[in-house]
C-alpha cells in the first residue's frame, strides 16, 4: 500500500515536472510589443517550407548572396558602376529589417534600376509560393530577436495589431 502510494506520488511529480518544462519552454505564447504596439506571437517556422526554400535558394540566389547567406565581401561599399554588392540575408544583413510584403516585391520585381541595381526579378521563374518558401528559409537563419522584429514589422504593415 505504502509503496504504491510512493510510486503514485513520484509519477505525479514527474508528470507535473514535464508539464512545467513544456509550458516554460514555450515562449511563443506572448504577444510581441515594440514601441507600444502589440502584435500576435510569432508562429514557429514551417520546417518543410524551410527545406524547400533552401533548395530553391541554392538554385536561384546563392551565386550572388552566398551559399551560407553571407553576401558579397564588403557588401556595404558601393561599386564603381554605382551598384551595390549583394547583401547577406542572415542576421548580419538588413533583410530582416523589412516586412514580408517589401521582400516579396523585391524578389519578384528585382532591385531599383535607379540605383543601377543588379538584383534580378524572379516573377517569371518562381511562383509566389516558391518565393514564400525562400523567405521562410531566410527567416530560419535569423536570431530569435531579429525574427520577432521582422514578424512584428510585417504584422504592423498589414494592420494586424492587437488593440
Ligand atoms: C545577380 C545577382 C543576384 C541574384 C541572383 C539575386 N540577388 Fe538579391 N540582390 C542582389 C543585389 C546586388 C542586391 C542589392 C540591392 C540592390 O541593388 O537592389 C540584392 C538585394 C536583395 C534583397 C534586398 C535586401 C535588403 O536588405 O534590402 C533581397 C530580399 C534579395 N536580394 C533577395 C534575393 C533572392 C531571394 C534571390 C533568389 C531568388 C536573389 N536575391 C537573387 C543581387 C542578386
């Protein structure tokens, strides 16, 4: 009887411990608030989409932006023809400063010809779903706080704020 009770109490403790660990490691739950504007929490990335995006990235983007998203050397320095080198897409670049809508627009239509941009548009060679998959892959390389910021600015841009 006593042993049974001890075993029961012990399993209960293990169960409570497991639930506690699950809840405290789930930091997706809280809204993201920046400059007094809150948006819903960022959902986890879709791993299937990330993998699909990585393949597409290596096929279409890596030759300029680097196989490891590192960009060109000295990417901040304007070239002689006035064009900019390809920037990195990981947290060291500024891709994560921009909302989804702008990033998808740049991927589809390319860079601004006014600045002699050499960034090609992919509207004819990639579907919107493929561009979204590539974006998901880029997001998977960002530091947690950069991913949160970019989620926030995308949500704000879409008017998806919590009153
Ligand atoms: C021929 C080289 C080249 C290829 C290929 C290329 N890019 Fe670019 N990309 C650039 C350059 C150069 C820039 C710098 C900004 C500019 O000139 O518009 C850029 C800028 C960007 C930006 C804006 C980044 C920012 O922080 O403002 C995004 C997003 C981007 N590229 C995504 C992609 C994706 C996704 C692919 C593949 C589907 C791709 N690029 C393929 C050269 C390239």
